[in-house]
C-alpha cells in the first residue's frame, strides 16, 4: 500500500533517501546529501509543506518537490523534481504522486503548474501529458569552452550604451522583466547571481541579463552561466542591446573557461541566433511544461 506524506512530516534523511533512490540511473548524477538537499530547498523556494514523499512499508520510494510563487499576479507552482525508485517503477506510483501534488496545488489555489523535463526522458513527459501538462517551449543549454579566436558579439551600429551592474533582484521592477521564465532562471532563485542592466543614451533601461560567475580559490573565473537575457520590446536596436549584454557577461574572451546558458527558452530567437553565431553549441535540451489548475 502506498502512503503519501508531506516532506515536512519526514526526516531530512528520508527525503534524501527518496531523492537519491528515485534518481539512480538518471541521465546524469544528481546524488545529494542532507546539507545539499536542505540548501537547495531554501535556494530554489521549494516548500517541505507542499512537497510529498511516497512510502511503501515505511520505505521512501518516490517524491515530488514543489514550490509556489506569485508571478505577474498569478499563483504559480513549480515541480522541482519527480522520481520513483527503479525497483518500484511500473506500479503507478508516479501517477499517484502527481495526482497528490496536483491536489495540493488545487487546495493552495494555484493558477498555473509548471515543470521541466529532459527532452530524452520520454517516460516522464508521457506521464506529465497524461496529467494535463502541455509543452510550451524548448529549453536550451548552450556550451562553449576555452577562448575565442575572434571577439564575438560586436555591435554593428556601434551605439553608446552604459551598463549598470547589480544583484538579481534589481531587475524585478523593470517593466519588461519576464517573470514567467523557467523557475530556476527567475531572480528569486539566483541568490549568488548577478545582473546587468543596459541604459541607452537617454538613461533609459532597455535590456537586462541575469547570470552567475564561478571562480576558483584564486578568484579566477572558471564558469559563467546565463539565465535570462532580454531587450525591451519594440526596440529597433534589440540585437545591439543583446550583443552588449552577452559581451559584458561572457568577457574576457581571451580567458579559458566554460561559458553556457541554463534553461534558455528556444523562443528567445534573437539570443539563440547570437549564441550560435558566436560558436556556442547546444549540449542539452529540456522541455518546459505548464498546466492550468
């Protein structure tokens, strides 16, 4: 018999066991520890009270992690991970977990439920479709390692922009900030991130980017990940604004490091085109899925 408990009713060890067992043999290693698990809950706004764990005979066999935010006036839930231990798959536990999660969303008066799934994870995508989710976008993980032979992202019109650097929450008041980006790309999830805002010649805010920069012990950058990159709608110089942002984020180009994107929507055609022109390649893809509650 399957018993469903809130994560808040479980020990951290049970939550970690449920996660690690559920993602054994996954497409890449996502093994976690108690410290890493609890840190992620806080960092990504995942709620133990809204997350659930499935038990069979007191053994944790699966889970769904969930969080809720108000975005653009809507109550939005995010499924931050659904999994069932391999030896218990094929018994309908995934369906039971998803039904229980959706019931919690209904009780919490959620308007929109969201999640992401690796494009090659056909079994999970099939389950989510059965539960009423629809694919709304492809999410791209671009990758470039090393130095650049030529300086990329050169502004063709050579306009004069200024960059205002700050922290992720600085972008939240921009009239064109896109709150409905994938959950982990939203400013609330980027506690260690950075932001750059482009100002035009009149001082108007015309573009922004959110990113993280990882450094080694000596302070040398080793990895840069881009999470959002947007120009103000209606700007004729949108491409130049985006080039300015990308050049600011990924510089210096003579430094050997890993540069990439995280869950970049394929619908962001301009940025996708600029990255491809600069020699970035797509390493991994996910699908973004949504469901109205």
